[in-house]
């Protein structure tokens, strides 16, 4: 068969026209076969590749071809070359992120769950005051014990350090020292700095965009095109915060998370972060817009690399779309014989830890903020033909800023100055990559209620128990003080001293020895400082709730026995300030 194959192909080879002679067949090793075909006599030892079957690496030859097609115009060629360079540099600035996650077990807080791995996308960005960093999504590197990045066309992975995390906006910054060593201001070498993607403006509806990243379905870089479909406030799945978001009709699949969304000028106009997992909805992806990205970066810059959060007024309001409601509030005034239309929202509650506490009151009508009128539906003008929630403007401010609010109080219009700041939740969504807190006392395991704990209980999926449903109702409750927590009895590790209580779980602790408990740290101090013979734990509801009574003298030994039996290194891990 070998010889037959040779003889069958020889006539074909000899008849190849000269115009395609650059592609020559090589490797015929039968020395007994003789032919006068010059192509075979002069065959090189490798296949010559001019881009037919393999990319050509002859830029000079390519320039000649391009120049001919462009009528030898250097300007046209330079312009084309510049566009190609910009595109290639943009694609090179997008990296693939490999993460190994060690998530905590919220039900057994002294342990971690089985490790998992993920891949996602990121891109190089120049952060003022910090230098070159890789930006990605917070959920892409959450509880990442090992994080690595890989550049396009490179076989090497580089270790990365998670430097700043904003769970509210689902953004994170990674430092990669092996790729971007600290720059020396006095270094005048000609070494080219890595290309960093610039941030562009907030796009308009129907603007073309491209999503670049490493989604599932392949290993190489992927680019999908779409248009901007909608820009409005949306709930970010990572932490449940409502911020400005951009909806596009380009596909955003697992692995796209953290990848840049660019405009026609290759400027980053957003960061891909979530989609809708419903069969009836197609081609809907959500993007963190450039304005939110800029706020995150400025927040990190102002706070020496630490993220502090987006500002809120810290108020609960009711809309005034009902005419009778507005009439009740006397929202009509007669100026020079003409009635002035008044709009706004009515304040129902001011959170005690908010800057507006003591300034705004219940039943105040918030009519405008910094001269921006507030509609009866709680929305404010954004751009021509677009309206967004009032919180969108407040979230664009920074801690220390003050907003001038125009309010209607007791039939009079007045202005008040309100300091704005981030408002932490009583039930946090995240502990910003730190372990959840816990405290073990005589086998009773207490923790601080969090969204992670409720999620582990399945509270958001379906009905679980009455006690878990009660805890779920505390998610939107405000803090009374900055360090407030909801202390929950999660389980009882059996010991001879606590027999009879082992069935108690998911209970909200209200008081210890008659003193109201504010946090795990507060409970720990109360127990250590107590000189009472008995320890009493009172649980919700305040009237008729369950009660636990233990002897103080056996507490320490029982705690040591339980920790030893269950291989628990420490009987407590208390909360840090890393809450969101």
C-alpha cells in the first residue's frame, strides 16, 4: 500500500501550478522511486507554511500584501496596523482565573466544606495609587485558598493575591507580582509595561458592546457581541445590594464572570457578573457598569487599598402615587394663585446607625436631594428618557459627603443637610472571606445570624421550620448599634451536663442572666464576667420563649470536653469588622 500511495500521488504533484508551488509536499522516503518532478527533488525538510494551513509569522511579507491591497498608502496601512494592535492588546489584557475555594460550613463554623474549583475571567487595569491589577468578580475568588491567573497564549499560571473585595458591587482586585512587579519611578529602562484596559463612559441604549472572557464550552478566549438593552437599578446576587446595572443581549455564561465588556473603542464600559437562570428567558446578561467600577476603584484608592462600601440614606419610605395619600399630607401649595405640583416619598423609618438618624423624621416627605426632584414613585431623572431609583444617586457619593435634602414637614418646605455613609446590615450577606463567628458554651453552639447560615438551612428555597422562618424575618431588621448581631443557638453538642437540651436548634438568643445580648462578643464577656451560680439563656419570643438553665461551675470543663471530643481547636471565633 505504501508504494501504491506514492505512485498515485506523483502525477498530482507534478501537475501543481507554479502559483501555489510555495506549498510543497515533503517526506517521501522511498529512495527507489525516481521522478523528474523538480518539486520532489528540491523538497525542503519541513512544510512551508504561508498561512494556508498554519499562521504565518512573516510580518514583512504581510505588509507587502497589505500595502498592495491598500494602494500602497502608508497612512491606511498604519491605521489598520494600529487597529490590529489595539485589538490584540485588548485581548491580551484579558486573563483566565483559576480559583480553589475553601468555603466555610455555616452550620459547623469551626470547619470548612470540601474544596471546590472554578474558572472565570479578569482583565488588567491600572488602579491609581496601586498600579497594575487584575479586576474580576468578587464571587469568582470568594474564599479562594489558591488563586492563579493565566494570560492569553501562555502556558504558565501566576499566583495572585486578593487585595480588595467589594461584595456589594461584586468586584475584586488581584495583585499578581510575577506579572506586574512594583514599578520603580526612577526606572528608565525601555521595558514595555503590560497593556491595561482603559475605562470608558457609560454607554447608551442600543450601543454595541462585546463581552470578552473564558466561558464554559472551551479553553480559549471567547468574544460575543450584543447591544445595551437596559440600564437601571438591579439586585446584585452576590450580596443582595441594589446598584446601577446594565443589561445586554450578549450571552454571559459560567466562566464569563469578571470579563470586560468593551465598546467600539476597546474601552471597558462594564464587567460581566450575572445572568438569569430561567428557561423562558434568553439572551439576558447583566454587567457592572463603568460608573460603579469607577466608584469601587476610587473607594479603594481613598482608603489605601481597602473597600468600605456604597453610601445609603438608611431610610425606609412609602411611595406617594395615591392622590388621597398626598392630600392627607397637604402636598398642595398655592403660589401667586397657582397650585404647585409637589412630589416625593414619605419617610417611614430611619435606621439608628444611619447619618439621617435624628435629622429626618417619620412622615417627612423627601421631595428632592441636591436639587434633583424625587418622583412619587421614588425615582429621579437620570438621562434623557431614563429614570432610576433615588438610591442610585446616593450610592454615587462617598463617606463624608453631605446631601442637601428638600423635605416637606408639618405643611412647610425646608432644607436639611444629611451626612451619607455605608449602612451595615444586622444580618450580613458576607464576612468578606473570613470565617463565620461562633461561641461554644457547655456544648451550646452559638453563631451570628447571616445570609450564609439561612442559605445553608434552605430558608430561601422552601418552608423549613417555624424557627427558621422567624430568623428569615430578621434579615431586613435595622441595627440599633454598630456592633449589633442576631445571636443564634445553632445546635447542642451532647454532654452529660446539657442532657435534655440536645434537641434545641435555630433559636434567637435574647438575654443572658436577664441582660439583653447584643452580639457574640457581648455574650462572651457576660459569661466571663458573671459570678452567678446559674447561667440562664432566654430565647425569642420575649414572652413564652424557651429557657435554658445551666450551672456556672461546670461550664469551663464541659466546654473543654466537648471541644476535645469534636477536635475543635478553639471554643470561639468572634466577629471582625469585615462585614457586608
